[in-house]
C-alpha cells in the first residue's frame, strides 16, 4: 500500500504542470512546478521541514521546544503545520503589510503571531532581525532564520531540483524563479547546473527589489515597488551566495496581475501574485529564446491567500492596477 505517514511525508513530489495558455502563445513548453499542492499550501513547506529536521539532527531543538521565525507568511504556515505534527510550539513575527488571510491562517493553526511594522532590513526592528532576538531570549527555542539558513537551499537541492530533472527527463533549457530568501531558486539552480551546465538559471524579480540590479551590475539598487508578497530583497542572502544567475528579468505588477487572471480564466489555476512574476519572466524568456524550448518555473501558492487583495478590483485600483 502507498500510504504517507502523516503531514511530513506528504511534502514534495508535486506534479509539473504544462501552462497551456502561455505555452501555446510562445511556442515554448512553459511548465510550472505545482508547489501549491504541498500539504501546507506552498513551496515553503519544503524549507520549513528541512530547517526543523536540521535543528533536530544538530540537537538544537528538543521536545516541547519553540520554533521562532520572521516570515511574510508561507514559511510560517509551513512551520506551524510541522510544529503541530512534531509537538513543538511556533512563534511567528510577520510584517503588518501581509495579507490578512495569511495572518488568520497562522493563528488558526495555533501559532503565536506578532504583527510588526514593515521596515527595511537595515532597521534593527525589521521583522527578520526582531525574530532572531526573540528566539535568543526564549528557553528551548530555535530561530529558523530562513534567509540565511542553508537548510532552506538544501531542501530544494535535495528534492525540488531532482524532481524537476526526473519529470522533464533532463530535457530542460531554463529554470526561472523569483526569490525572497533565495532557497527555491538557489537549490534548484545548483542542482540543475550540476546535471547540465547549459541549463539557464534565470532570476525573476519584481520592482522594489534590488536583485535585478545585483544580477545586472553587481550592486543593489532599489527601484519602484510591488504588491507581491514574499519575494524580492534588498540584500544577497546566504542562500543566494555563489549561486549562478545567467539572466535576470524584471516584471511589472500589471503584467503579473494580467497573468494571474489569465492562468485562472484560461488554465483553471488559482494562483498567488508571485506566480504572476514567475510566469511573466518565463514568458519574456520564451519570447527571447524563441519557440521549441522548455522552461520550468514554480507555482508557489494559491490565490486564496490573497483573495482580499489580488482578486479585489477596489484594492487593485488603490495600487494603480487594473483587473483584467
């Protein structure tokens, strides 16, 4: 019998989905790794599991302990699920700019949630730095530290990358993904490059992030802003150090919104905003490469976590965006 033993064993082995509408429009095979089908609902389940199990293996997390993290939401949701399954407590510090759906989900899962003002990383009260200080003050607690904890990257090097290689039978021309912590992009890029150095590793980036300029010029420069949550960064994290970036593509919010609605209405896929950035970059790359190429990106999470924003025409209008 093929039976998974609980939540943890259900993480990973997600399908690879052909995105028909954009594939047919570009003449390329644009494929999405369906990470929204993980049991916690996002790509971050993988990193959350590897972070917790790495801490267990090192003896840092003991029975009844607490996992503390600063997160835009999805890693926290993954951690809360895993903490429930393994008997740990979970404390999440999240910027108050994140969607109410994610904050409500964290509380429903039993995590202690502290919302804090969204301030730049250089500020000592940035949610990431604050979560590290809180963890240090607690007994029998670990700081997940997803941005600079290489267990995050390792999760995707060990699982997501090999799955994509197997599912495409090695017939892949490019890997395209946005990055917040860097774990998903980096782990997959490192694995695929080992299998075939000719595979292009392409960074997708929203406005408001400095990673596009870093890839193009070697220095961080912030321009504009974005409604997307959980992606983009103003620094190079440990997970992104020494990671190949063959190309970087910046995608506007309106293009991302248009594609999210296209995936919903033409492909039947109800996706979050970062998927729009990923697919937008994949489409731009397909147009640059020309027909006949295979491009893989990641479908990070579902649109249900952004319903009050991304699928609300009044909210979009306040951001200068138009519902397609």
